[in-house]
C-alpha cells in the first residue's frame, strides 16, 4: 500500500514507511514480506536499503525453506545467480 501510494489519508508513495512495515512483517514470519525484503536487498537503490546480495540470498533461502512454491522459484534464481558469477 505504501509503495503504491494507496494508503489514506494522503495517498503518497512512501518507500521508507513501506520498508518499516515490510521488515517488521518479515521479522515476524510473513512470507510475502520476506520476499520483498529479499528483493529490496538484491536490487538496492532504496532510500533506506543499499544493495546487499548476500543478505538478499539469506532472506531468499529463508523463504525457500518455509514455502515450497516460492522455494522452487527462489532456489532456481539463486542457482542462476551463483552460475552467473
């Protein structure tokens, strides 16, 4: 909601506030939030987060271990990343 600017009353995109909610939810076990945290760490360029591929891999691995559907995709992505280096 915050990343898309759909949160009332101001309807303004706020990536910093979104990061706080995503990281809080990820630390409390929410799978979708963990995926977003992994993505933000992999991509960087965020007002709060700098690019950190190793931390992204840790979050993605955690998602893969907890969710079989997402895990299959994350495992393939991590293998592709390792083979690229």
